[in-house]
């Protein structure tokens, strides 16, 4: 069985459904909110631009871990 490769990422987009308006208001006056995202990377979203490839993720949970 093949092992998944080690990966590195510095950017992600999250499609927020529940709590989206409250998060939008919060972020207007705060620099950010730390979270832990658990999910499954499923397939490429785009092509290789020579630097990175975006991937779709089925998000299983998002946990806010700070203010």
C-alpha cells in the first residue's frame, strides 16, 4: 500500500456555511481566528502552475482554537 506523500501548504480557502455572517463581522475588527481543519483531500481543483496545485477538500470539522 502506498503512503500519502508529505505535503506543505501556506494558503487555503474555506467555504463557510454555518456562522458565515458572524465570522465576517468578527474578522472586520480582528486580524484572524486560529482554527484546526480536519478533512479529506479528494482531487485537484486546478492545474500545476509550476509553483502549486490547488486541491478540493471534504471538510469533516473546523475547530476554533483561539480568539
